[in-house]
């Protein structure tokens, strides 16, 4: 059953959020790129994943500024502003301390939050995270400027259609018409073409390499070995630069964590183990 959607302020921006589950710890899910927390509940695969989390955690979902049910904005939002949306939602639900679970760009924002607010972060968990989104000699796996321009062109000319090359995010679902139709609708409901383009341009400027060494909370990074969207070398690089971080590879090509070998991910996932095996002095709101 879909939770009620509520709103809180992050500065002058209204941020939409949902809370469900009554587990032993608070978990904030920070989605990648764009999201719509209402539309998430029309995808059976994602619902199954979220429901599994809710059995062991109080799960907190939100749409970052400019996306989904939150206020749409025309200006570029910084990574710091998006990070502050996490703090605002945690304050709204009375969460003093939480596990952060960030997917893709959401992992980058979560890493910045963990470095900035270690006192409010129980642990950092990411899936398919990147540290930069523009090629550099010290980070050669990121897209080149030409590749990023191709993404901008795709958004301007084919937002929400089959021309988005969505199959690269979920190769295991490439021939599942129902799922691919949902995914295109999910992105359309998550952002207008202009909003998606603004956010994508902002992501091109993301660079969290300099803060990785300052993350002191327990950290688990997960990724599929043949992820097309974010290269496996990126996850390995990030894990080497966060003190004590654990890196786990899963077979497969999917960038979306809730498709592909999800059964193995849910039943034997280090994500669930990391939550269930938290020390007693790190339980919810302590």
C-alpha cells in the first residue's frame, strides 16, 4: 500500500517525502537522477524491494528538489543544496540518525552528507555510485564532454521516449515492454525536459573525490560488474579512497538495483546484513 505523501521545507523549496515501516533503524533512500515517490509504487519490482526494506527499517523516501512531487526549479541546484534536502526530510520525520542508501547520483549526494554530518549518519550504503561525471586523467572512466553532449541532445529531442536508450539502465528488462513503458513514464513523471537537462548538466560538474577520505562512517558500496552506465572501476576507485569501505560486486549489467538478480540481492544482500547487524548502540534514533 502506497504511503501518504507529505511535504517539508528545505530553505524555500517544498520537498515531498514518504515514511513507512517500523523497523529497528531509520533508512533514507536517496534516488538517482530523477524520481517520483508516488510513481515508484506502480513498479512491482521496486515495491518488492522497498517492502523488504520496510520489514527491518523505517524507510524514508523523498524526491529531491526539481524532481517528482517536490517543487520544480529552473536554476541549477548544487550538490550541497540537494544534500540539505536529506537533512530537511530527516528533521521533518524526527530522525536524529539514519542509514543512507544512495543510488547512482544519490550515492554521490549521500557520500557528501556522510562526510559533512557524520553525527547524523549511521552508515553509508551505495549502489552504482560515481565520484565524477566528466572525464579526467585521474578519473578516466567518466563520460567525455562529447558523450555528455549526446545525453543533453537525447533529453532535448527524445525525453521519455524509446530514444532515451533506457535499456542501458536495465539490460535484463530490455524486452519487457511493461517495465520499459513504466521506466519511460517514471522519468517523464519525475522531471520535465528542462528540469532533466538542468539536473544532468549539474551532474556533469559533480566531483566528490576530494571528500572521500573524510568519510568516517561504516561504508558499503555495491555495483554490478558490467554496469553500462557507471563503470565498475568507478566503484572500486571510490572504495579505495574511503577508509575501511567494503566493496561488493554482483553479476550482471543492470544499473538499476531493483531489476536483474534481485532475488539474490534481497535474500543474501550485504545491504540487509549491514542493517540487521548494526551494533545495538547504533539502533534507531540513539
